[in-house]
C-alpha cells in the first residue's frame, strides 16, 4: 500500500510526499443509534481505511486528490478564503475550521494531499470520520497543536456536526481515533469512559457485507431520528428528570406511552432495549458465549428494522437471508443504516465455506434488489496515525 500511495502522490504532484498517514474505518458490533442517546456502544477500528500522503507548501493553496472519493480529480481551495462545498473536501475544510475556532490553531501553510482507500466511501463504515481524523492528525503534527488523540476525536466530531451538518454522536470518531489492534472498545457515550476488550472469536469469523446501495437522504433521516429521540426525552425528563434516553427503563417509557405518538414510542423503545443488548453482548463476548452474542445481533437488527426504521430492503434481505443459515450465529446492520453495511458472525473459520454462504446469499440478494453486495473479512486495526 505504501508504494501505491507514493506512486499515486507522485503522479498527481510530480514529487515525493513528505509524510504518510493511515486512518481506519470502523464497524460497530452492537449499540446502534444510541451514542447520541447517552448509551454504550461496542465498535472497533478495522483494517479497511484511508491512506494519505502529504507535503506542506509555501502559500495558502491546498490541493487534494482522492482516489476513493472522486477518481483522481484535483480539488483546490485557499486556506484563507474557502467556502462550503458538497464534496469530500468539506471534511478537510471542516477540520481546519474547527481547529481554528476551538484551538486557535495557526494553520497558515497549504498542502498537497493524495489519498487512496480500501474503505468503500459512503458505505456506513465511517469514511468521513476516517478522513476527519486523518486531517486532524496531519495538522496536529505539522503545526504542533499539542492535541491528544481524544482531542483529535472531539475536533473531528465537531467538524462533522458544525461543518458537514450531520448531528452525529461520538462513536465513529472515537472508534477510529482510539482503536487498538485486536481490541473492541466498550464506550460509554454519556461519560466518555471506555474499556478495551479482546476481539477474540474462537472458531468464528466476523464478515462485513456492503449493500452497495447509495445512501440517499441518509443524513437528513439521521438528523430526523435524533430529533425524534430528543422529543421523547423532553417528555420523560419532565416526569423523571434523568438526562439521557438510555438511562430510562421500559416501565418509565410505558408510563408516558399514551402521551406520545406511536413512532416516537418505538424510537425510544429501541434506544432503551439496545442499551440492554450492549450490556448483555459485552458479557457474552467476555465469556466467549458467541451463540448468545449472535442472538443479540439478530435482536438488534429486528429492533432497528421495526422500531427505529433505519434498515430498508437491502439490509433486511442480507440480515434475514444470512440468519437462515445454520452456520450463522447472528447478523445485523452496522452504522447509521439506510443502506451501508451489515455484519455477520459466522460459526466457522473455513473461508471456502464462508465464501459459499456469501455467494448463495448474494444470488438471492440480486434477485430481490437487482444489485450485488460485496463482503470483506473483518480485521481489527490500530488508530489513526503515521503509516507504519
Ligand atoms: C453514524 C453516526 C454515529 C452513530 C451511528 C449509529 O455512524 O456517525 O455517531 O450514531 O450512525 O449508531
């Protein structure tokens, strides 16, 4: 990959790059759509990621080439007078914007940046957070901003919210900026306390399945779900006073059921029950009870489908067809949904057997959706940093 990255950079900018970086994508094992409800989540950094080669320049011009996002076209902007854009450069500009706003960063020399990726863009594996973390680290190192890994996480999240206008939680940026090889992170999003667990699947394999369905309208639907949760929280809070949705019990939610719309009830029900599934899944993983973990994955998908309504045909076909197989322990969507990716815990390490399963489900998927999915074996990765 290093050679490919350097070659790509040289082809675009006719010189040798100064610095090379890597930023992983993420999957979330369980705990979906609850990071912004004060819940716990169980994500990990994955070996699919974004590779960046950069050279800082005199002057204030920035030139960006992204093989993954925009097929080798050169995008340009000036550090001192950039405006909002609707392409991948918004994540780069967003990080510059928040570093100046919150860290008083003096970012006064431009750069040439070439990126290549193994992380499929807009597929629900957090390519935008991976890019934000990549830029945060590059700028932190170059301009000696003195930011910790956690600061880079928080700045990246701020860029996504304030500049890319997706009111996201902390999970993606945290998973990418704090991940460790062979570990899953249990993150309490209310307190930002976290623990690492071994990513150990004795005799089993985690597979990532990419629906390859473009995630149209995903951002606005995401913001809509968030607002729905906030409106239920307001009612609960007026009665019980607790600060986040995931702190409530089903009994408490049921006590206000008649005063809220049915869809709002179901959104909150998902959040409250998903939090319980994360706790159970963490125990199941720690004790090596993969059968139990699989059942929790299935239950999570069902809740996201029926109560949270963020799955859709493509993810539902994949999850339900995989769940029928007797070598599958569990399957669910991962990330924001509305297309994007699913994960599947297979009770086998035999790649031929897993390939056979995936191919047969892909045939059914094609007849039901008219497209094929892609799949990848999930491997963990270390956090964003200089490419080793
Ligand atoms: C997106 C957001 C995260 C999280 C997930 C759903 O990936 O960026 O903050 O809310 O959706 O769990």
